[in-house]
C-alpha cells in the first residue's frame, strides 16, 4: 500500500512538473522574427488546430506546434481561432499568438484611388494589387468610382473592391444631389458628374473648385464653349498625359470631347471626380466670371470680361517667359 502511495506521489509530481513546463513554454516569450519586427502568417479558412499550429511553427512564429495545440485546448479557445492574415510581433509568446488569432484582427491592406484618375487607371490598380483575388470583370464606366482609400483583407475579391467604389460614389452623389443649388443649368446627375470631372482636372486647389465650377456653369447658361484643355486631352489619350502641348489642329477639330469646338458638355466624364469637385459643381461660388488663366502660383486669375482676361493672360505670358529663362540658366 505504501509503495502505491509513493508511486502515485511520484506520478503526481511528474505530472505537475510536465504541466508546469508546458504552461511555462506556452506563456514565455517566443522566437524573434526572422526579419523585421513581425512575422506574417496566413491562416486559411477551414484549417484545423494542428494545421494552424504547424503553419505558425513553419513561419517561425512559435517554437513547438504540439505545445501550442495543448495550450489552446486547455485555454478553451480551440474553436475561437479565426482565418486571416496575421502579424505576429517579434518575441510574442504562444498565449499572445493564440489571442491574436482569436481576436480576428487580421492585417488590413489598402488601395488608394486618387482624385482625377480615370476608371481605367483605377481598374489597373485593382488588377495589379497582389493581396486581392479573382477577376476584376469589365472596366467600370468613366466617373463611376469614388476616389478614396479602401481598406481590405488579403483574399478580398477584386470585383468586391470595385463594387465598393461604385457604391461609395453613388451614395455620396445621391446625398449631395439632394442638397444642390436650384439654379443649375442641368437637370441630371450624369451631366453634373461630367462637369465635376472637368473641374477636378482643371485645378488641384480645393478652394478654387467652386469658383471654376461657377465659370463653367456661367458659360453653359449662355451657350458658350467651356474651352477646357483636359477634355481635348481625354479625347486623345483617354486621360493619360499627352506629353506635349495641344496642337492648333487638335483645338480646331470638332470632336465630342473638344470643348473649344462644341458649346456643350462632352458625352462622358473625363475622370473620377472627388467629393470636393462634386460639391463645387452642385453648389458653385456666387460669381459672374467667365474666364480664368494660370497665375504662376499654381492657382488661377479670374475675370468677368474679355478685357480683364486679356490683362491676366499678358501677366501669365510674362510669368511663363521668366520661368523659361530661369530654367535655361540652371
């Protein structure tokens, strides 16, 4: 009887020692990242606990897969681990790794569509992003995507991101359309979107957009051509840089996108306008101006008459001349 008691005591001590060792191994700091400050691990949907543990060990995020499995089971979180792409901090212990996977806070990727990009340019960004999956489908209609930064997790479908961009643009436009000024010379959202895209390409200064929108709207009201260079460029290159000045023959040739030759809006937007450009068109500045020209500071000088515009153009030509002379001395 005494021998049995001694044996039981020895086994209990041994079990306690094993448990203590296992608990320590599960909670002490883990291995350093093989490079950088973290280890990125992809946990696929449907992976069993042992497969997750082996993936972590293979990536170098934990030392022993078996200890991780036992620790997770004893913690009651065997079914709480999520799929996703996770960043494991260098030196994180197994318990910390378990909690990271259980939280579901996987790495967020982002894709940014800048204001003024065409639909084809935005589409190309989505197609090229390696964290996205699947086919992108057809190129969206021009102007149908909202310029913004979109967050997503690895494995998100390309078609889903494009759908989010379209939905964001529609939601924004619907909201702003309901708050538009009542004196606008167009009646449809499509026309407003076309003009917003032109305003977007005419200036990079948000504070100027309502004023430039007012100039174009004033011209539309009296049947005057918009005379916007970006529309000609879009007709020639679909929005990509022309790489040279616009030729006289291109200004004189009548095309659907030559707003020097037609006294109307072009048939489609020429880019994806941002929120500020859309707001500017739907609620323009109170101005009677019909003209604007570069002022040498990155902005524009505005005028209500041909005479005022002529003076502003002379000033701009003088600035251009000085800039070219200065560039030649470099």
